[in-house]
């Protein structure tokens, strides 16, 4: 299948580009390089032996997107493009709403114009809001977002539901990611955040190579066994394979299909630190600090639906993810070069 990946040079997009190529699909990438490096394209080629067609373009630019669709005629789209920093979204809400919504609307309109009726959307466990229980099931209601970034994910899920009601030919697969971590085992691709990392694993990796002094552990008084927050950390390679597995949904009934992509297991911050130390042999100094506003004590996925309907399940371990994240950090201390 010919698949257009918006944001296909980002952390999850690039890993998924590799997985789709390895599964025999043809990948076409559109990325505006806002939060990605052009050097990633060379690395995808190095790892797969295939250089995907690449367009440097903003998905919100309908004219340009139309030209790309006209030339490429993709049969399906995997839509990663979007801003993703929770804290930044609180400071710059309009920028987040404009970008994340405009890209999606422009994409859906263009898909309609070019007879493309299959979309996979990068959603997030954030749509469950502040969970009252774990594990979370796809049938659990969407909650209240705690920030504009999360609100855009909820809004886009609703837009896709409404669009599919109005267009019986449309199939929209909503993949709700839990916490993607790790990197490609080669060390060529991984998470390359700008500035100070917001997320736990890249922060730990930077402490490991001495780029940051110590880890700030946000909250040690949660109602969890060791007092620190619990999340469902999933290796990005497993996550990428989940996207490929989800393409199966296009051959079946039309409409909206929702899947959690996680491991089904919760890991606390301190457990992750310990696992990292064991996997890499590097000590991670940390300090226990106050809770971070907006964080929930615990969330992890119920993964039965993806297993049953897509035949997909995460197979890599936390130790694999720690080893791969560290390997990427050691090989790319200043991130991926352009
Ligand atoms: N944490 C620390 N120190 C840090 C960073 C994080 O202790 O420096 C803790 C957090 O308090 C939390 C856990 O590590 O308990 C995970 O935090 P992350 O920032 O890595 O991830 P979140 O669970 O907060 O957010 C992630 C994605 C969001 C998404 C959300 C969905 O980054 O995009 O999961 O549940 F919305």
C-alpha cells in the first residue's frame, strides 16, 4: 500500500516509516522540519535501503498538500504531524489549536478531494483525562484534558468521528499511545527533543551521559507502592509495529476504530530509574521533588482489543527500551545532525 506519513521524520513517525517499508509498503513522507531533522531521511535510507519520497511542507498548506496528493495518490495516511509539548501548549494555546486542528482539517479535506479514505491518527492516552481507574479500556469515556495539547487530541478524535459519520467510505483508526520510549536498536534514530526534555526517558538519558546533573522526580507521595507516578512505557519499535498492524483495519468494516497502544504494565518512575541503571550500568542520581501540575498518579492500558483485532502485542521489554535509549544518547549526544 502507498502510505503518506505526515510528520514522518519525527520520533514515532520515522520509526513507523521504517516499519511500513519493512512490511512491504511504500512510504511517502511530508514534514515541515519544525521538530525534526532532515538527517533522519538519510538514516531511514541507511536502515531500510529505501529512500522514501520526501516533501518539506506544512500539512496545513492545502495548496501544497494538494500538489503532493496529486502526484503521489496515497491509499492511506498516517497522521503524526502536530505539536506535542504539554507545557508549551499551556503557554501557547492558540498556536497549538491552530496548528494541530488546521493540519488535520487540511489533510481530511485533501484526502476527500483525492479519493483517499483511510487514515490512522496519532492519538494519546491523554484523551482519558484524569483516570479514575487502571487499566484503561477503549470503551472508557474521554475525560477532561488537563492542557491544550490534550484538548487538541480529543477534538481531533471528535472531528474524525463526525467526518466518518458523514462519509461512509472513511475509515479512521485512532491509536491512543501510552508512553513511547526507547530508540531504534542501531542508535541511528531516537527521541531528539529541543532544549530541556519534558519527558522522563530522554531526561534520564541526558543525566546518564552527564549532560544534566540529576533527575527531578516529580512527586513521591502518590498513592502508588513507592509513591512515584506509574505509566505504561512502550518501546517505540513496538509502537511502530502497532501502526503497521492497524492498517489491517482498512480491509474490514468502515468507520472509526480505536486502539490503545501500550504494554498493559505499569512502571513507576523509580522502577524505570532502576531498570535503566541495571540495563546500562550507569548510576542515575535523582532528587525527590513536588508533583508536576497536571500529572495523574497512574495510568496504563488494557491492551486486549489490539491483541484480539489487530493481532498486535508489545514484545520488547523496559530493559530493551532503556538500553536502546541510552545507546542512541551516547551515539548522538547533541541529537541528530542535519
Ligand atoms: N517525570 C519525572 N521527571 C521528569 C519527567 C517526568 O519524575 O523529568 C515523571 C512524571 O511526573 C510522570 C512520569 O515521569 O510520572 C512520566 O512523565 P512523562 O513526561 O515522560 O510522560 P507523561 O505521562 O506526563 O506524558 C505522556 C506524553 C504526553 C501524553 C501523555 C498521555 O508525553 O504527550 O503521556 O498520557 F499526553
